[in-house]
C-alpha cells in the first residue's frame, strides 16, 4: 500500500494539519511508512499571492522539518514529472520516508465559476493567457517526433471526452435519494407538529421594500466622481441596478442588503481579510 496525498500550494503552506501530520509521519505508532505528497503548485491560493500567504520561498518548505526530499518540477514537462514521480516512489519504497513532489504550474481560469482573476491578478493572467496549454504543447512535440500521429491523438481525445460525457449522462439517471434514518434520529421531540423548532423564537427581521431599493441602488453606484472603474466591474454594477429595479436578488446583492440594513440601524460592520481588500467579495 502506498499513501499519496494531493495538496494545493497555499494549503500545503497554510494548513496546520500538513505540518502536524509530518510530525506524526515517523512516530512508531502512527507511521504510514512514508507518504508521497504531490503539491499542485499553481502559485495562487484563491486570490492570494504567495508573498501574502507565507513567509518562506517555497510552499513545500514545511516538509524540511522531517528532512523529506522535495522535488520541484516544471508541470509543463510531463516526462520530467513522470521521472520525478518514479524517483519519489522508489525513495518511499526504499527508505519508508515521506517525499514531496512540487508540480510548478499555473491555473488557467479562476478559483471557481464566479472568480474573474483579471480583476485581482491582471499582470499574472496576461502572462497565463499567452501560455500554450500543456496538452497541446506535449501533443505537438509527440507528433513532431513521430511518436504518435495527429489522428491517433484526436482519437484519444475523443475517447476520453466520450467517457466523461457518458458518465455525465448516467449521473442524471440516478434519481433515488436514500436519506439515512440517522439524520433524523437524534432529534426526537425537537420540532413541533408544524415543523417549527420548539425552543427557538425569532423576532421579525423584515425591512421595507423602499429601504431595500435604496440599499440596492447605493450598492450599484460608484461613490467617487471621475473614478475610472474596470469595465468588467461596471457591467456587474449595471446588472445589480437592473436586478434592484426588477425586484430580484442574487447572493452578492442579498449580502449587500443584509450589511446595508444593519448599517442603516447604526451598527458598525467590519469586513476583514485579504480577499475583501482585493475586492474578491
């Protein structure tokens, strides 16, 4: 049995559990006889630059606490990655100690569907957009070398796409949801007959539509005159104003309504954290 852990670079440096398990890795009663740690190092944690996320040059420096060998490898070179992984497996099997493979790469799109990295990392993402994707880069090399033909490459891609599409289609067929009985079991007598919890009574928290409209339009405006705003952001603000006019809300606007209504009551609201400073939220 060989244990392999997959990490992100920001998580590897930033999550205490990584450092803690390294310290367990060689204890007689806890050892797994060596774990291979693969770090997908895309040089950004959600929207956090490495210089804001850790104090060491490499995210993998926490592994130095157990003298684990750390291989930094260019993820755009698949053959180098394979070679390094073979060496890591051999090291682990020979010495039964932890080993780290740091795949130095980049993230082509945002952290999720809602994240537009050109807002927070414009220079980095201008560089990324110029990069040839690794699949194309490697395919071109293999075709140029005569290792595979273009037709063979396209057939492999089609085969893989088909596997994904079929799995996706099958996932839609599964309509039976088995709710485990234990979900309800710890709560006998917790709810009244009408489904309301017995012990909780909530005061009404509603506010007038007029106030919501006011908060919506303020949240859609730019408070400073002649302020040059990113075109992508002005589209978002325009869409937000439209929603307010049409009596619709999305998640972000609902948050504004909540913060705004609390502020209108004279209660101070403080949003903290780097993602707030960068305008991610």
